[in-house]
C-alpha cells in the first residue's frame, strides 16, 4: 500500500518545543563520525535557536560494537560537550535494528520527549529533521522521512531497494514506501515500541502497527562524504527476509499453491504416459524421469527451506533472549 501523508486523527493539538534526541547507530564509522557530530551539533544549535527544540537537546551515538576508533571519538566529543553528546557501546555487534532500539530506549530514559533516528553517515537530509519537528509540534507522534530521490545511491542499491519495497507490499506488509530508518518518534511511541518482545526486530514494519498519528516529510538523500557503507547486500537481504517472514505468511501459501500446480502437472504427465502406453508409442528412457525427479526434488527443498525459516524464527523467539547488551554508557 502507498502511505498517505497526514494519517492522523482529530485529536491533534499544538505542542511546545520538545527536548530532542538525535540517535545515530554507528558501526566502524571513524572516517565520518567526527564530521557528522560537528554537523549534528551545528544543526541542533540552529533548531533550538529557531524554537523547534529545547536548548538541552542532545545527540546519542549507539555504537554497535565497532572495532575501530569510533568509541574513542564518541568519548572525546562527550568530554567537550558532556550535556549534549552521549553514547552507548553495545557489548557485541547486535545489528542495525537493535542498535537503533537501544539508542532510542536510552534517549527516552535520559528525558528526551522526541527521538529522531538517522544513520551516522548523514546521507539523510538534516533539513528534514527541522520539518519533522514542525510536524511533531502539530501533534504527530510518528514522522517518516521518505526518500524523494535516490540518485546518491549506486544503481544496484536503487534497484534492489525499490524491488524490496514492492515485494513487501505484494506480501501484504504495511510499510511506508521508500522509508528506511530515518524517522521521528515521540517518547510515548518509543515506550510502546519497547513492549514488543520480538527478537527478529523489524522497525519499519512494527512502527506503522502502533497506530499513533503519523505523517511524512521529504528526504533528499545526500552523497556519503567519507567512508563506505557498512550495510552490505547480504545484510540488506537478511533484513528483507526478516521483514517478510515477521509480518507475512504469504510465502507459505505460495508454496502450497506451487505444490498444487505440480500435482496438476504430474496428473497431466501421467495421462500422457498412459495414453502413450495404450497407443504403443511409449519411449523408454531416463531423461523425462530424471528431469521430473530433479524438478520435484528441488521444489520440495525450496518448500522445506521456507518452512524451516519460519520454524527457525519461532525457535529464536521462544527463547526470549535480550536484544542487546550494553557494555558502556557515557
């Protein structure tokens, strides 16, 4: 489905400027982290000067177990701005979605009334943060940053991203098209989000289910200034599979439909073979038999793989392990 801007109810009221937290997940970003923090601090100062957020708003970096000097850079910035730069360091690489959740939970615990999440490379448009705050003050609890242009992305990433969103929509998953993890959430949404105990965390699918007033702002994607993206094709594929299998059972129905088609094909082949035998035109050979065996065997393995994926996710969920472990806080 296409997300309609302004999906709010009649209870929207004007709000005062919030204490804002900008939460950025970080993994091996030493090349860009210092510059990004400087730009974030400048923009926070600008927004507080415009009355969009309070002067004690802050940045929180959620270090997802970086192996480079990212944590040292966070500590240096915290020493310079102890009230405005905070950080948490996860004990191990827990994944992008878990790092975001850890950062948001910590930010609300520090008194943030609104939380903006964005990647630390700042390819998302900082001006859109100001637009999000204007929407928040109008009464919206969720404001999605929707990419209006992906020209800064490589061609392969643009193609796979669009295919990913379309596939999820075909599977019946309620998502916001061309929205990743650049969004504003009110503190009450974050608290509601923390009630979801899913181990296979997929925020893009969960947040629309919460149901608070929401809208969108335009996000003009910027080129990455330094470093390389840590979100590889493999990680994107795993995220796509998590999203589909966490919110849709259509793959199981498709497998059943495929099995029905194969049964009809098998009946047709059986009729053909019987007719050939009765007419005396039967050809004795292994080709058709081996082809059938490999075809049916391959599709059976695919079906078992899909079932196994769901069973595996169920196995992970029932253990109720923590999403992450925090090693340090500043």
